C-alpha cells in the first residue's frame, strides 16, 4: 500500500496490522455461515469493517449488523452505503427476514445511519454490550424484508438511500 507524499498513514497501518489478528476468528465464523465480516475500503484504502453476525437461519432468519469506520471516512456516506449493500444481500441472497442494529444512545453518527436506512426504533437494551470497560445501554433498531421494496436487481435499501440522499453517495 503506497502512501502519497506528506500524508501520515500510521493510523491506517495500525488498523491494517490489526486486521489479520482479528481475521482468524472472523474466517472460521464466516466458514460456518454464522457471520459475514467485510472490510470497507475507499480508493483502495481500508477505512472500516462491517459484519453481519450472528446470522441465524431456520424460523428466525435474522442477523445483527455491527461496524466501525475511521474518523477520516466518518460522515461521508460510507457506512450507510456499506450497510445498505449488506442488508440487500442478506435479504435477497441469504433469504433473511430481519436485520437488527444496536447503537449507544450518545452515538449521533450511528443514529444518523439507522435513520437514513429507515430502521425503526424498538427500544433500549440496558447494560447490553461490554464496551470501554463497562456494560453499556444500546438502542435497538430493526428492519424486515417486508419493509423494503426490492427491485429485480436486488437493491431495495441501496436504491432508497440513493433516492433520498443523492449527494451523500461516496466517491468510489
């Protein structure tokens, strides 16, 4: 990965170096079909990760999305686009029925992501996830396949995102 002159890429190298350490667990879960971990890149540069998991089949047919993005890429429409693509894939290709996202109440950026994607609020899970050394409350948002008008191309959430936020599509 070549860096332009004068640009500090030390944080990127740190994230890139961290990815292989996380990959073995992600890879085994992906092979089992219980998780779908994907990297988010912009112009060939790793800027984040989005994961569907656990993916549950059978009568439940659901998944939980989680993601992170570096500060430089935040607010540029990268996460809503990645999430829209992944949700469309989960509904159309994997036949899932329900997608859920949990967000810390103070995370304004992630609250904006679920708003853009039309995930409906379902309530608060108290002390739900261990983050930064403590059990943290998380708001729950969800979307079902019936809530999305999916075209023949399989892109319902992405199409709606582009229609409602045409200027918010990141440059690829």
